[in-house]
């Protein structure tokens, strides 16, 4: 078995166990393979192991890998997205996890309308109020979603967070809990056109805790492919 296949086997067991601890099934959680910096050969191995949803944080990498990976995979844009690049990915990705400005949302609306596409989006929340991170503050999230709800070519599916980098994943449990609370609170407002069923949170270091607290998508790169090589 290849290293990637072995890694995925271990991950699958841990995802399933964490899902069970949270009273859910493995199928209720999407294990998104984060493929940034990874060559297509490695990505193909992950797809062969059943991971067909792929996350990239740069538009350029989706553009480069889109044709080689071909049909049967689902791309998610998970990193910062500049408005002027929406046009390149509007018909290539299934979901944009990182919507955090009205300008970006308006561009997705415009490009979606032109191609008759309704884009599934998540609102990125800066849950730990970190200066270095993108995202809407928890306090402003509801008002922001009310603006997005007026746009016909994007569908608000939920919330996304990049939790702080920590040594001990338990340190992020409270942030994941707050994300779940925010999702429940906003759903309770019954905003027209908004039913948030997705919570994208948890990475290699903390995906088990994230699932225990309600994550429906975990974004895992290193845990599948090993350490990234940024030199290439
Ligand atoms: C790189 C990245 C991940 C995956 O990080 P790992 O620690 O390698 O699992 C998840 N989410 C985002 C937004 C990323 O940029």
C-alpha cells in the first residue's frame, strides 16, 4: 500500500470514530483532501482511495490541475479569493469556502448570473479574532449573511473557519463550539433563502475535535500527503 493510501486508511478510521462520538455517521462528514502544492500523481492516489472532493487555496492551482484531474472530482476553493479571479473558477468549483467581503460576493453573483450558475458558498468567520486571518467577525456574520441572502446566484450553505495553529487540538475545542453555536443561532433567525447545514472546520492537527463539535467538512492536507514542499 502506498504511503498516501496508508495515511487515508488511518484518517478514515479516525473520522469514523469521531463521527460516532458526535452521534453521526461517517457519511455525514466530508473529508476534503487539501491538494495545494501536491502534484497530480499524488492527488490521483487519493482519488483512487475514494477522496473525490479536493480543496485548493489558490485559483492558479485549480486552473493547472483542472484538466489533468478530469471529470469525477469536485473542486472546492478554500483560500483567500480575489474578486478579479472569480471568473476563472466560477464554472470549475462546487463550493467557495472563503466568502468574507460584499465585494467578493457581488462578483460571484455577477459571474454566476452570466453563466446561469448558483454557487454554493460558505462565510468565512474569524472565530478567534486573529489579526493575521481573513474572515467576518462572529458579531457581523448575521448581518453579512442577510446581505448575501438577497443574491440569487449564490446559496449560503454554512460557515467556515481556520482555527488558530495550536500544539494541543483541545485548545481549539471552544472555537469549534462557538462556530456551531453561531450556525444554530443564525439558522434560528430563519432568514429567507438561508439554510446553513455545512460547517467547514478542522485540519490535520484538529479535525477530530472539530468533528466532535459538529464539523461537516474537515479540510486535511498534511495528514494525507505528508509535509508540503513549497520549494517547487
Ligand atoms: C492548507 C489548508 C488546510 C490543510 O492544512 P493541513 O494542516 O495540511 O491539513 C486546510 N484549510 C485551509 C484553508 C488551508 O489553506
